[in-house]
C-alpha cells in the first residue's frame, strides 16, 4: 500500500472515531487527553484538525487539510461543534 493511501486510511479511521464520539457525547469537542477504547489519542487528533482548520480558513495552502477533508469534518458536525465551543 502506498504512503498516501495509508495516510488517507488512517485519517478516515480517525474521522470514524470522531463520529462515534459525537454519537455518544452529542458534540465533537473532544478533551485533549481523551483516548478511545483502543488507546487512540482522539483528543490529540481533534486538536490537530482544529488547528489545521484554522489555518485552512485563513489560507488553504498553509494547512494540511484538503477541501475534501474539510467537507468530511463538516458532514460529521465537527466544524460547527468547534465553532460553538
């Protein structure tokens, strides 16, 4: 498997974990130290995505997020949740 595909799969997996967190807790404002049942650092991942989204909003080329990933975060309600936090 190529590196790009592996990164995409890892990111998509983390997004699925965020969606599960939202379904369980009603929001996407994951505490920084929070880890899921498998020990995945979802709180750290969310912190990174929030930071990258702020960069993306100012200048998309300065962020590691793509328009596709921003749309995926919007679909799970993350960006709206972060804006209200």
